C-alpha cells in the first residue's frame, strides 16, 4: 500500500477521534482535543508533503 494511502487512513482515524473528543469535552478548547487536533494537523502536513513529492517526481 502506498504511503499516501496509509497516511490518509490515519488522517480519517485521527479526525474521527478528534470529533469524539470534542463531543466528550463539549467543544474544541479542552487540552486533549487540542492535542488531537495537532496530531491531525501533522498527518495532513505529511499527506500534503507526499502529494507534493509525487507531483515533483511525475512532473
């Protein structure tokens, strides 16, 4: 499986967990929710980096 596909799956799991935490803590300001948001942001950055690298290699 390609690295970008694995990252995408991790992103979906992280996003789902973020929503669960936001519901549990009634919003996005609780430290655990913010921590999960940072995790998701890092995965999105990784995904975008992989996409850019692939585009440069193809182009």
